[in-house]
């Protein structure tokens, strides 16, 4: 312990020395730094106390802890280790954090007036970021992408500017242009593919700065997620209803309200996984995830997170109820659908009248969503009748978003050939009719043409060019956790052995990060230049009804050899310029809560004049275009091309066939 005491004294001395300098340096980050110092000192003292009384619980007030769970097991950290870590390990970690903090502060002061170059289209992989400051809204020429690039539009420029690598801790970074990353995993760190990751603490940001949060998932460990917020922070959590399916709200903890939406006959899932996090600076962070709010999803299996920071407007804009198709208006529709409005009213009426969000409609009018370029794709549980309602939910909403991006395949001889790869954690009840119905929407083609065909003729179509990704039994056995880690992957024996089940479409799901299973729900759609084994006959091709009326003048996209090669020195030099003037997209990707099932995406009936969409679940995700093969590989969470099942040898992972789960 002598070394630990010396280390603690060294950290304390560093804090004292830096604290004295703060008194003579009026800097915009001083408040946050002073809070950091105080928190660090308290943490050191708490660690010493815990080392002398190893049986003590985590630092939550007695009353609050009792209200959470009097007999709750010890919580696990993001790395899967116990919160009561040895003092030497704790102090070593804190010393490293202190060194990083001092280096960060020095860098912030030296770079405070620097600007970075903008991208004309949203970059989901290497966003420009900077630490938070007390601002209401960055103008179009400020914040993370502040001034026009010198070299991007200069034909004579011999050098190109490259975006600077942000070395700040991720928890302090902002993502004004959006960011998509896999979640960190205890069993595959560092990742084999080298991709950056998000931890839950990094997604939430500094919890002392959070003033309000709306969070949602299917499975919730309230006692676990509670620890990631200050006890004083008001939180609305959207959860799964009970077996009655009735909507309702209830207070579950001090400052916490749980709300559940309506489910017809109690059937279906509130499966959305999203967060709206409001900060004291006025900033809003929107998060779309594939992970539930349970420790297992953030530690032992792989998920994905997209997030973007949205600034507060300098002046609110009037609400326009005619606008229903942009990101914030759809998000408002989602909040109303999952019963957040009642929970918000309850909070405003009792104890929290000054929340940053005073009404659902404020989301669009008070925050500036102009830099959010992805499309929001919800599924709203229930029956939706008529085109205005049908295209706001499920796979027709996917179709509408694909058309809005200009990515429809068209029909006839000029049609682009689309291959879609569908990764998920749950297998549905598939028919040729539903798979072709979904594929028709994935092509961006209107269901009006699809519904012209009779139900009998649709049922006779062959399988469309879809790859269904699900882990094989062999893959599960080869993961770090083996069969015991397969508890969130669902395929049933009677599905796999069904007479009309599309076994020939199944491909193995293997993470690029390592030997772990993926809970990530992702669809990658790419246009293909040449025919493939999935090619369809021109006369009665799958998902191509003969009576379709829509035509497209768009020519097929050709993928040049240079787009499929690894990045060269010239490619890297031109990368920044290419981002500002992208070529035509070669496909698109979806990430969110939707598994590839009819329950998630919906089923169509009715006629082309009066369509009917039935959605079983509440789901939410995002869609965005892909511009080259490098982007496809950066976005994909799975190894491509996925390995096709060898029928007769490969079998999907099925829990009911596992001795581990049968014995439980």
C-alpha cells in the first residue's frame, strides 16, 4: 500500500498545483475541470475507504439504494469487472486519467481558436468533434465543421487537407456530423478490425452535465442503468408493457418515470432502442442503438450505436404540422406513439416544471436538425390504413426513405440489381410472398405496383436475392462464451425444419471484431453490376410483378476496379475532396432495432388504392447511402462476403437444442 499512498499523494499534489493556476486563468473549461478535480479527489478518498471495508456497497445514498433494490447484486463495470476493484488498480487508472486530463487541457488551450474543414455530406465514420462549450447553437460556419475547406474546391491545389485526429477521451467528444460505431466488448478488445467503439458512458457523456433524458429499450435493468445518471437527473424510460398491453406511466424511482405504449391484445414488443439526452449547455444528443439497457448487451455481445449532437437554435421556429417526413417530425411521432407525452406531462406537472423539453413539438422547433442527414425508419405497432399512414411505418417507410435518397432500382431492363444482406439476432416466419414484399420495398419501388398482383401469384414467386445472416451452431461453439453466450439469439427448430423455409438463403454471421456474437441489426443493400447465382428471370422474376407500371430512367451503377481496391496513397490524398463531391451511391445501409422479421417490418394487404399495413412491434432505426466499397466495409459489422450455409452440414444456433439451455 505504500506505493498506492505515494501515487495518491502525487495525484493530489497535481490537483493542488493545477488548482492554483486556475485561480489566475479565466478559461471557459474551468468549471468542468474544477468539478473533475473535486470528483477525482472524492473518488480517491472513497477508494481508500472501500479498501478498508471491502464489503461496502457502491456510492449511492441509503434511501435511494433501498428504493432501487435492497438485495441487488453488485453492478458490473463496462469492462465486466466488479465495481469494488483493488485500490492499486483504481489509483493507477485514476493517475492515467489525470495525466490525460492535463494533456487535454493543455491541448484545448492551444487549439481553442482552430477551425476544421466541413464535409458536404454526412460522414458516419470519422466525424469532426470538439469538446462541449456553453453555447446555444453553432452557426453554419462554426462548431465542429466551421469553415470551407481551402483545398476541396481548388483545382490547382497540390495538397489536400486531412481531418485532424481527435485525441480527446471519447466521453468528452461531440459528434455534430454523426457517428456510427460498434459497442465495446469485453471479449474482443482491441477489435480485430481496429474500428473505434462506443461504451455506454461515452454514449451518455459526462453525467454531471445531463439535465434530462428519454431512454428506451425492450429489456431494462433499472438498477444498473440508474448508476449512469446523477440521482437528481429526471429520466423517462420507455419499456415493454405487461401482458395486458395497456399504455400507462408510473414513478419507479425518485426523478424517474417509466412509460409503456399500447400493444393490441398484449401481443408484440416495444423493441425501440433510442435515447434523447439533454445537456446543460442546451445541446441535445440523439442516439439510435441496437443494444438493450442491460449490462450483458454492453459487455458480452456486440451491438451498434449511431449518435449525433444537435445544437439548440438561437431562436425557436414555429411548429409546422404539415411537415411529417423529416427526422425531428418523425421522432416526435415516435415519442407520441410510445406514450412519452403522458410521461412528460407528469414530470412537468410534478417536481420538474423547467425541463428543456416542454412539449413534444419543441423537439423540432427548438433544436437545429439541419446537419442530420440520415433517414429515420420507425415501425409503429398497429393497423395502418391508407397511403399517408402506411408510408410512415415499417418497410413502406424504408421504401420511402430509399426513394428520397434517389436509390430506387427502377423496373424493366434498366433496373439496377440489388442484393441485400440482413443481419439480426432473431429469425422470423418467412414466406416467398413476404420476402418478395420486403424486397420490393428495399428496391424503393412502390407497393402500389406490388399490390396489383393477386395474392396467389405473389405466393408463387421464387426467393429474391436476399442473404439472411444468423450464427451457425459451429460459430456459436467457437465464440469466447461458447453456447452459454447464445441466450439472445433466437431460431426455433420448427422454423428451420419447415417445408417452405428458405434454408438456401442462410449465411453465417461472423463479427469483424472477434470471436463474439452480434446482437446488431443491420441490412446492407448494394447494387450489382453483373448477374449472380441469385439472378432472376426477366419474365416472372422475383419481386417484379408483371403489371408494375413504374419505370426508371436511371442507368445501372458500374463499380470500377479502383473502387474495390484497397486505399492507396492517392486515394488517401483525395479522400477529403471526394467526401465533398461524392459519386453516385452504390447502395445503402440500415442500422437499428428491426430484426429481419415480418413482426418488425410489417405485412401488407389491401389494394393499391387502399393499402393496409399491420405492424406487430415498435421498432426504430436509421438509413443512409453508401458511396463506395470502402464505405460498405467500414459500415458492415459482419465479415463479407458472408459464408453460405452448407445444407446438410450447417445448422443454425437453436437454444432449444442446446444441452446448456435445456438443462436450465
